[in-house]
C-alpha cells in the first residue's frame, strides 16, 4: 500500500506522511484496522532503513531500482607493490641470552631543592 500510494501521488520531492495517510484512508477506508496509522509510521521507518524508500526531509521517495543505478567508472588496477624482503629469522640458540636475576637500579633522586633566598622587605 505504501509503495502504491507514493507512486500514485507522483510528487517530485517525495510524499509526506500526512499525504500518504490521506491517500490510504480514501482508498482503503473500510479495510483498515484501528491502529493503522501507527503501523504505517513503523513500516515507513523500516522501509527507509532497509533502502526501499529514501527519506527527503519529512517526505518519502521510492528508491531507484538496483538495475537503474549507474555503475562506478572502471578504475585501473593498482600495481601490486613488491613485499619488502623478509628479515631472516635468527634461531633462539643464536640470540644473546638475557641476564637473569639482574634488577634495574633506580636513579638517585635529584638534589634537594635549593634553599629559598631570604626575602628582603621593601622599604
């Protein structure tokens, strides 16, 4: 019903929710359930999220079919970069051993702050 109403209204900038409601109500007045307006708004949001409809400000337009979408321009394939020469792996036996049990010594704290010069009262 939604797609039918939007296509029947033929508005260039899309059909608003009140216009869609009015069209559906005039065409299907006796067949509508009591909460049809809530169902309509939920379905419009769902169709906009899935891509069947396009939101334009406060209106809805039909999405163009996938076949009508222009194909992106063909791009030249990028030249594949040669991978950098892999570094030879050194076996663990050839690696230098790390010293065990040696702790780092923290640097001695910096010298205490210099003693503040006595203030001379201004005369």
